[in-house]
């Protein structure tokens, strides 16, 4: 398996992780969870949003959940928030749709992780490239990207 930039950054920080490779043509996060043999509640997708002041935020939520924009705005102390347009993802983050990770973004943005991540010993996030996931402790991820846990998903 090739090492992604995310894996190299975790190696440099001496953060233990397990890497998974899967078919990059997987149609959605639930299929990714199935391909890596994990509970979809413990496989997280990384979403980028922008607020009314043009400030950017990163939200990591389970692949089978939907981001609640009101909760996201509250967590980020924003008046309102909306999803980043897909065409803006690569120039802003350095990542393509389906391969966005909270680790190794072009610029650091505030990161919020769905609080249910704390229920698991480990969670999976994108390794920065379609077809690759890394599994690590949610606390290690929180500390490394200086994230906050928050309630972010629709009930």
C-alpha cells in the first residue's frame, strides 16, 4: 500500500494508526465502511463549510449521518453556515471530493468532530486520497488537529 501524506504526518507525530485500502470507486461512505469492515457509526466523513463571514470550518461526522447546519453554526459560533461548493474543495484544502481528511489540510481551519466519536476506541477518517482510510483514536485525532467534540448531526 502506498503511503499518503496523512499517513506520513501521523508517522512524524508518532500517532498510532491502521491504514486501509479499498476500491476508490465506492459509491458512498456506507460502502466504504463495509469495504473496510467497520461500523458506519465509526467511519467519519470530512465536510468543509463556510460561514457568513467567509470563515472556513471542518466537520467530521459519521458517514451515515447528515450535518445539521444549525448545530454546525452553533458549534463554530457562526450566525449561519453552508457547505462549501465542491469546485472550491481542491483549491482550498488540497483534497478531492471523497478524499478529504481533517489531517494535512493546505491551511489549518477549526475542526469539529461529532461527539459520538468518543464512544469508540478508534474511528476511521480519509487518509487524504480516494481509496484509503486511516483508523486512529478519536482523542489522538482531536489533539493532533486541535479539534473540539460537538453535537453536529441531525437527530
